[in-house]
C-alpha cells in the first residue's frame, strides 16, 4: 500500500469490473438511440448558481452536498451533482428551441455529491440520463418510463418496481401544500427533528423521510393526486392509459416526491427487489418550470436518470453474466530468443489487422511464457521458434483445450478469426 488512497466515497473501477460497465453503457446507448435520443456531453463543472436555481435551496444536494469551489477568477463553481440542469442550460444556450420539438437527449456522466458514503452511495457516481425537452404531451412521460423499463430489462435485471406519482403544477400545488401543512402541524410531535425543521419550508419532503415514525404519519397524509387541477388530472390519466397500453405496470405511491425541487406533475422511481428506499436504482419526472427558472422561455421537459454503480451492484447480486466486450481471439505470442524479431513483426501485424495481441516481454522460458499467457486470459498462444522460422508456419495453441496445430504464417489472422471466437478463458 502506498501513501495515498482513493478519496472517501469514490471507487476505482478495475479491469475485472469493466465488462459490467461496458455492457451497461453499450446497452444504454443502444436503447437510447432506438428511442430517438442523441448524446450530449456537458462540462463536469458549472456555475454553482445553475444548481441552486434548479435543484432548489432547501434540498439536501444544495444545502450540504455540493462540491463548491472558487475558480482562479473568483467565480463560484460546482462539480455537477446531477445532469438535468446542465442539459437544460445547454438547450437554452444553443437555441435548441429552434430545432424540431421535442429534443431528445441522453448522457453518461460522472456526478459529485458530498454524501455520507455507504453501500451504493458514493461521492462520485455515474449516471445514464435521458431528457425529452420542449413538449408537454404525456406520451413523452410514458416514453421515458418505457425507455427506463426497457433498458433494465435488456440488461437482464428482474423484479424491479416502478413507483409513480403526480405532484401537480404551480396552480394546484399551493392548495396541496396547505393541506399537507395542516395535516403535519397537528402531528409535529411525532416527527423527527429533520422533518420538524423542514416542515414550514418544504412540507412535501416530509413524505419521503426514511424515519419509520415519520413514514407512519406520512401514510395518512393527504394525497397530491386528490388535489390535482383538471389539466394535471387529465395529464396523469393519459399517462396511466399509455402505460397500460404498453403494459408497463406502475405502483402508485402517494409518498413519492423526489429529492430535487424542480419536478412538476409526473414523478417516478425504480426500486430493486431486495433493498429499501435508499437503494433506488433510478428516478425522474417532469419539470415544466425549470427552463423559466434558468432564464429561458417556458419549455416543458421530462426525463430520467439511473446510477450505474447501483445497476452493476444489482447485476452482480442477481447473478447476471455479462458478455465480454471483445469476443474475438486474445492472442499471446511466445517466442524463443532467436525468433524475437519475427515475433515482434507478427505482433505489429496482428495489431494492425485488429486482433487483440500481446507478446511476452523480458526473458522467460517458453514454459513460463505459456503459463503467463494462461494467467493473462489469452484464448490462443502463438509459438515462434527456430523451427517455425524455417518452415514459415506458426504453432497456434488453443489455451482452452491445449491443442496445438501448425498454421501457415500468412493465414494466421484469418485462421484466428475463423476458429478462435469466444474460446478465451478470461474476461
Ligand atoms: P436522482 O434521483 O438524484 O435524480 O439520481 C438518479 C439516480 O442516480 C439515483 O436513482 C441513483 O441510482 C443514482 N445516484 C444518485 N446519487 C447517488 C450516489 N450518491 N451514489 C450512487 N448513486 C447515486 C437525478 O439526478 C435527476 N437529474 C434525474 C432526472 C433526470 N430527473 C429528470 N431527468
């Protein structure tokens, strides 16, 4: 162990884990493209004000979790704690309102939150997120939920539950908020200290407190879906009809409010089977007022994001085996000293032809080189010695079966591609 360790709450993603990450990213990108979403990348840091305005002053993220710093020009910056605000900022900055609407975008990005680290909760995590901007239609809310569902399904994850709620809009939320305040005011003494301090500022957040006593009180609280204005009610009804049409069953959960303040109407979360509330694998919803908050014209939006660390955790827990990213042969070239130059020539050729190949380095015996090839997970070893130099053939060893055969020098690449698929014993 050296002097330094990775910062608390961060994780190195080592080569052995990379097949999971590759798989999740590949599936995610393929499914997003299938639904018409195009990739966007935004900077890893932004002006801090962007997040204060969008996520909300009274949220955990803004109150205590943002990584804030002053740059050398004295500007207050933040490492990105979530992706939606940046995507909306980019939509406004690049005049995407003039594109055909809705604009469908997805992203893969690291994010930073100074949280108390625990299993599945990190200070740097990664999200796949997708956003549909510029349209109010509930068909898009359903599309986002369907896309999330399809993504998890394509990964092989099973038993996930989708929790759904509608939080109303500017018109109907104030009356709901008042009903909540009245309800909780009469029960303050049963609530935890956090909830009591939040009660007047952000009564909706009391509904998703993890404290069991607060949850019991929350269960009896007024429901937002009973307070929706006619437009929000209709929007929610249509969403439910689309979801039924696509056979995407959701559980209505009147305590679901989400931890970011920008949501209007639809909110939803995806829960894995084994764990409780802290383990939410993905969440999203509609945010029709966010663009105005960021200085733009009224522009509706709806989106979702899912944590890649939590997905990988659930894949491993459910025993899902992931395909290797490179199913072709993985070649290891062994050689005797007199054939070193020929071995290096062959190595260069194979690599240029697109074959994954390494050669022995240093000065190991042939036997030790073969052991090394095995330890490195090679599918094939190619042996180059004096005999091979003379005959113009190479000895190719299948590392799985241990069988060796001569292959003419000029045909080795084609032979490997034809015969050698997927027989590697590693990765
Ligand atoms: P969020 O619920 O804060 O939503 O995060 C989305 C997902 O990111 C979570 O469900 C979880 O899987 C993962 N996640 C969040 N924080 C952590 C953490 N500290 N460690 C590990 N994983 C974490 C958003 O960020 C919204 N921007 C989602 C959205 C997109 N809403 C509309 N569009």
